C-alpha cells in the first residue's frame, strides 16, 4: 500500500454512544443553568450507567426554574 494514502478507520456512529449522549446532556444542563442563573456543581456518579439518569434529573430540576 502507498504510504501517502491514509485509510479511513471504520468507526461506529459517535452519536449513538453513551459518551456522546452524556456530553450533550452536560452541555444542555450547563446552558439551562446559565439562563436560570442556577449555580451548580456536578459530581457525576462513579457508575457509568447512573450518569445519564443523574443528568436528566438535574436537567428536570433546572427546567422547573424556568416555569
């Protein structure tokens, strides 16, 4: 194979990963806290399967402040 040509790695769709979802939810929470002026310090659970539910719960709490 020619060394000048780079093969594209086969990648799974990153939007389907839990890490991607977590990053998006963190960003949503950050923006909601900004617009509601909610001061928050997030300590994510150690167990990965508990992180997304935790973020969703915090997003819901912050959305209540918008009403």
